């Protein structure tokens, strides 16, 4: 697979976190080709560390390697490709890992989170729209991750994947809007359309789950029950809007514990983990007319079970949620405005700020359940959060 043609321009040497063919993670020097038509180059201010990055490193999801990790980030536009008039050098942007093409059937229907070009080429191929990469080293081309690869000093992305945000927003914290917040709040608003005074449970209080809790609070839910195995996360869930908690390590049956709080079941249950057990718990805990929203993503090839007769008789739904069913150019600036108005709390969800060189350690802490959202800061090597 070729890299982008750079015959008339020189690549930028950058440092980036590379996952190689053997699964090794290392901070390396790589070359970043300049943006092509419809692309922009962005200096990364902060990159969020997400379970989707972890799934790639463990082999739970199969992706082409070598690749530069990272799909959540924020930064400043440093170069613009041909045909780009939506952005200017110096603009502050939040990166979106579903850079809708704007032309396929789902994009035209107003559902860019299901862009067919992203689904067929960008995500599985580790490339940009034209089927090539902008990343390389002496050994050859390096793939992009979800069209972003934010674990790097700079990136080149499609212009639709760089969402302009207001200059007065704290750009470092805004990184987590690009995935955790857009996904969690979007799951509540866009996918489920949670109604005021409804009952909600959220299984998993990581970054996305806590964003679901904040979204449910903003939607006016009457009861929001948080489920997790870590006491500190449950305490933070209360701070961010949960009304009740369930410590999954302290009860023999999570569904029974949920029903001890709401005996009739829930209007909405969000599985923000994506394990088969938690998906089945979300379905089993529903009330009449309830909806289980599958937000967390399981390993490839796994299958959950449920009772279809009970689902039909209770008029219940199972809703898949990709990227919070978001429209990034609409939703991301609105979410930034809500942060600036004090309605959304990002700072409490960021548990560490680390240099790029600690990417492998950050992923290990995430796997161990010891972290919420961690930020990698390319411009602050040696500075700890």
C-alpha cells in the first residue's frame, strides 16, 4: 500500500506511538506527509486514551499493522490541503474518528456516523479517503487508526474529521469530546432520545459511561443508577449526576440489584462496557417498553443471548450505538458550549495527563481499571497530571 505522493513537498518528521506487527508499542520517529486535497494537518495538543485503543493492542479487534494509535484528540490546524475552505491555519479543532465523506447514502441521509466510506475503507484499511497513508518510516508505510492516529505530535486527517471549536475553550480538556463525550452524551440524546422523568441505568463508569450519566442528567432523568466494580468511579458517578449506585463486586446478581432500586425495571439501560455479560444484564433489567442501548464495543465475533418472546411481549428494544449516533459538525461544537456554560464536567473525568512516552503505561492502567480518561500531551513530555 503506497503512502501519499509527496513529490512536490517534504514530509514532517514527528514522534508517534506505533503498534508494530508483533504487538509492541513504542514511541518512534516517523514521517508525516503533507495534507492532500480535502485534508488538513493538525498539531496535537492532547490525545485521549480509550478502550478502543486497548482493544487494538490486545488483538480483540483486528486492524492492519504497523499503525499509529489514537482516535480521540484536539489540536491546532497547521497546514491545509487543496480545496479546503472550512478551516484556516490556527483554528482550534476537536478530532472526529468518523470523518463522514458527505457523499454516500448514509451521509446524505444525515447519518455521518454510519458513513459507508469510513466503514469500508478508512476504518478497516487503516488509510485515508484515497486508500493511502500519510505516515511512513524507513521500513515503509504505517497505517492510520480510524482516520486519526492522535498518539502523535501531528496528524493529517480529512477536513470533515477536524471540527472547529471556539478559541476560548480549554483545548487540552476538549480532546475527550471527540470520543467519550460525543459517544456517551450522544447515546442518551441521539440514539435513545431519553425522556424527562425516565429511569436510567448505566453499566460501566469509565469515560463513556460517565458521559452517559451526564447526558441522562441533562435529559432530566428522574433516576440514574450507576453500576461499576470500582468504588472511586461510583463516587464520581454520584458527583456527575447518578442518583444511586450498584457495586457489582458486592452483589451476587447485578440485575437483581438493579431491580431492588427499580422493581419495575428501567426505561433505558446503557451498556457502556460491551462485554457479553453486561449486554445481557442491560436487556434483562428493562421495564415495559424499555430500551437497552449497546454503547461499549465487544471483541469481534462474540454473541449475546436474550429471550425474544419476552422482548416482544414487553415491547422492548435493543439499540446499537455507534459514536453516539452523532453528527459531529453539529454535536461537537454544542458539547463544547455546554462545557463552557458549566453544564458538562470534563475535568473530573480526566484522571491523568502524561507524555507520549507513557502511552504503553497509560494503556496498561486503563486495562487494570485504574484510570478514567487519561490524556497524552505531546507538548509536555515529563509533565505529569
